[in-house]
C-alpha cells in the first residue's frame, strides 16, 4: 500500500490520520529526479532542465517551435 492509499483509509479517523501524517509521511526531496518533473505530462525521465525548460524529451519535441527553437536538419 502506498502512502496515499493508507491516507484515504484513515480519513474517517482524524486522530490516527494526524499521527500517521506526522510520522509516516515521505520526506520532501531537495534534489534528484523526482524534484523536476515535466511541466506538461509529469514524467521524471528524460527531462531537459537546461535554460529552466523542465520538459521531457517527448514534450519538448511538441513545443520546441513555440519556444523559438529551430530544426536545422
């Protein structure tokens, strides 16, 4: 069970939910792959972070023309 699944089950029990959130919540990440997901689709693999783009390679191909990138070949 994931953190979110257990949280759904404990909605009816506010005291247990509060304690669960305090001790069992996943820690916030400061660096790594999961901190910079794609802006459009949310993928964390193949993300282009250069110039602050934060698009995965598939989404980048879709919006590259709108962003001002030119295709030379």
